[in-house]
């Protein structure tokens, strides 16, 4: 078996675990939090590009700074891979920790099932693209879901790399359009 690019570190209990770099973490966080810059069209259409950008930045700071501070503090207090499950276990006990982790898993499964459908709805909403037939649509949904499940199953290193590549792929057109449109604002 080939050598993984993951490096190993020990948690506070002396167990070895994987460690990823900052770039892979950024990709994972971007897709864990937003799934991409889709759905912003309505805000830009309603308030214009300047108000939309100000609103997105303001909301991001108001929401993200306290969330990041809380997560940082708890991650330092509980430096292990269990994350919020360890935090919930310490605060409320094993039953609530199990319930929290189970509900988070179910939420992730249901949330991730939406993305292939969302992507195909964006593609089929384009007037230039012919509407997909039901068999092609369902094969596409199942295929994308299976591909995402396979990447997740293969491990954190591949998952982080895939998320980083998808982050770049998703943001490149947005950044290009912002650069083209900036002189007109």
C-alpha cells in the first residue's frame, strides 16, 4: 500500500490520528458550510451587487467570528477527532452525545443528497441545455451520489483534496465574473 500524504499526531490520550494541512481544511470547511456560491442570485437581483456583497460580508462576520471563537476554544479544550460529540459528551453525557452525533449524521446524509439534485436543476434551468429525461436524470443523481460517497469512504486525505479542487472549480467562474463586472459597479 502506498504512503499517505497524511501525517500522524497524537491526541491528549496518546492515540495516533490523521492530520491534514490548511489548504485541505479550507476545502472541507467551504463545502461543509456552504456547498458553493449557489443561490445568491436572488439577493443580487433584489438589492444589487453592492448591497448583496455588503450583506454577505456583514452576515459572515456576525455569524462566523463567534462561531470560530467557540469552535477554537472547544477544540483546544478537547483536542481529539470526536469534535462536537466530545463536547456534548462532556457537557450532557453519553446519551445526548450519541443522539447529537446520530442526528448530525442523518442531517449530513439528507443534506448531501440535495446537492446532485440542485446541480441538475441548475443545468436543466439553462435554456441552452435540453431537459434531461427521467432515466438520465436518475442515473446522474445516483452516479453523483455514489461518487461522493466513494470519495468520502476513501478517507480524509482524498476527501479534502477533492473538496479543495471543487472549491477552486466552483469559485473560478464567480471570481472571473466579479473581475469582469467590477469596473461596471
